C-alpha cells in the first residue's frame, strides 16, 4: 500500500502564504530556480515524463467539434522539452517557450523539429493574434503571473482554441517507511528552501482557475515508474529546494543519507540485494477553451 503524504503545519502555512502574496511580476516569472546547466541536465535525466494518456486527453479535447483544430501548439514553461516533444504526434507545428536559456539549450539538443524560444510566459509577442490552436503548461503555471499569462493566451488562441494546464503531485512510494524517509527530507531537511509557489503542487492546483467559462479538471491519471534507489535519489536531487539548499550547504550529506536509508529499507534480507522501488505521482489536468465569439 502506498503512503499518502501528510499535510503539515508548514504546508498549510505555505499555502496560506501563497493566497495572501502578490502575483509574480514578469521579471519574477519562474523565480529562475531551474536555470543552472547542471540543474537542467538533472531535469532531463531524472524527471518523470507524462504517460501517453495525458496527450490522448489533450488531443481529444482539441479535436472535439468545439475545437479549432490541431495545427499549431505552444508549450509554455517547456523546460527541457519533455512535455513538448509528445505534441509533435498530433500537431503540425509545435513551439516551446521557457525563461531558462539552459533548459532551452537542453531541449534543442534532442533534435526534434520544434521551434524553441527563450522568454517569459507573460510575453508571447512573437505570435500574432488568433494563430494558435493549443497552449499547454506542464508543472509551470504556478510560477507565472497568471492574469498576464491568461491575457496573452486569450490573444494568441484561435476561437475554440484550447488551454490545458497540468502537473503532478508529490511522489508516493510503495513502502510506508520509505515514504517517511522521503517526507522527512522534503519537510524537515528542506524546510525554508521551498518557494511558496510549491503550495500549488501540494494542493494539486486546487486554487488555480482558467480564464474561460466551463473549464474543468481531470484527476484520474498518474505517472507510474519502477526505479532503482539511485534513480529515485537522482530525482530528489533535481528538486529546486535541494539545489538551493546545496548552494548554501555544499558539504551536506542529507541526500546521501536518504539514499542509504532507502537502500536499507529495500534490501532483500535473503539475497541482500537492493530491490526496485514502485513510484506513483498523481496527475492533475485543467482544460479550458476560448469562446468561438
């Protein structure tokens, strides 16, 4: 049985802080947490990719009779392109945009026929009005100045065009004691190093609304992986809070200690070999459509 993360006092405080804080300015967009070259490579190597079912839902939404079609798609906050590449199977033209030059450089290195650009989500001035059929944002909208972003999305979408915002929550491991180890690292070791906007991930975008009437949520999908412990620790190392913590505590053994504890938990008492870890991330998706008139 998976162990669901507890909602702590710190988490509640952080969520309330998000509610009360002002929106990010364009300059603040993404808070520039993911710009380092090494961090970009960690993202590409260890961050889980979304299952095909996510893109099937997006395609179905765009190709419904109310939609504008599947000609041009724009992925905003695209990072290293993990959420951008799958769109090429359904759209003739795919564009990716991110504020981080390092992330875009990583995306371009994969050689897909996608036009990537560096810049804030709140400035899509490189696009004409009513020229895009789909705008997506994966695990990124909580960093944006949403009113400004929505204004630009409304401008560039064709009538009937789709806005799909999605992400995944905290990982759930297949052993309770392993979840406790990771949660202690998340909640205690990294206390004070998570940006307030992380609260939107913890509550599955519950406080985020789309600008179009009739938008809806889908919460039935998940990312499921079977990893070795080293891959799981690699994923933890890609967390923005750990990267921030590490800059201030370069000699810390906190993450290495997590790895040792996990290997002890997953060691088979008979063979003495470390077994694999089943990991699940819940996916949350928000679908909205620009009115036809």
